[in-house]
C-alpha cells in the first residue's frame, strides 16, 4: 500500500518520513505511488506533498556514503526526478515546507508548484557545502527556470521563501498553510482530463537534453 488518497480525479501523495530525504524506503514509496497513478484508468492528475516542516530535504548523504554504491543510489534518485518530469498526468507540487537539494529538484520536475506562504525555504545548498552538482541536476534547473534565476539558485545557495520564490519564478503560487494542498488539488483537477500517454510523450519531446543528462554517470 502507498500513502495515496484521492480527491475527485486527483491522486494525492503525502510522504511522511521525517525530513523526507530520499532513502530506499521513500524512493520505493514514490515509485509505487507513481505506478498506481499511471495504472489508473480515466481522468487523473497528481499532487505531491510532505508533512510538518519538510517537503523533502533531498539526498540521504549518510546512507549514500554507507551504501557501498553511491553512484547507484544517486542514479535511482535522478531516475525518479526524470520520471516525475515526464509523467503522463499533470503534476502539482504542494510545497508544505523546506525543499532542499534533490527535494528542490523533484519540486522543479512538477508541472506547477504551490508553496506555503509563511514557512519553508527552497534551496540548492551545494555551493555552501562545497559539493558539485550532477549534470542532470544542473540541466533540470536550467530547463525549468529563467536563466538568471537558475544561475542565482546554483551560484549563491539562496534560501528562497515563498514571495522571493514567486518573484524568481521558482514557484507559481503561494498559499497559507491550510490552503496549499487544497489549492494544488484545485489546479490539478482542472488538467485531469488531459492525462494520457501522449502527455508523457509530449513532455519527453520538451526535455530530451535533461533526460540524457539525468542518465549520465556522475564523475564529480
């Protein structure tokens, strides 16, 4: 069973795993939920959200280091991000709290982003952590953001609250905490009749370079 609920034609995936880092368990949760939504018949759309003060805090660096296969782990996260990017339904990210690193990137992979107004930051902190970005991570930011915004996100490590995130076109809307998910559902519902394998094909046509970059072996 996956933590999916349904409101009309909209599936809602609410990940509840502390900081919602991408552990093997949370990756499994995401992929099983996407399988279920993709397999459902008829009109459908997808909203994803977290719980508490985290949407997703990104990579589980401790697990990555201890896993014995950091490249394989990273590839599994990047594969999930790519899957969301070209998912064959409309996707809305209800950013209930912090979205950092890979958590910020999977938010960017959604078609629309709605961010909690009063709490939480969107941030790519790698510049302050002195860490490189995988080429696919850079590519998705370049593809989904205005050029200057992508440069600022990567080069400065700025923590964006909702209003600055809207100004930089990182998110589409801001809403009060209680309205973030309902608003995301309302937006998604309007596009649910468009769900079709053709939507996935159309998205793939827009992002071939991003998908190719996400699939590269990391040599950083």
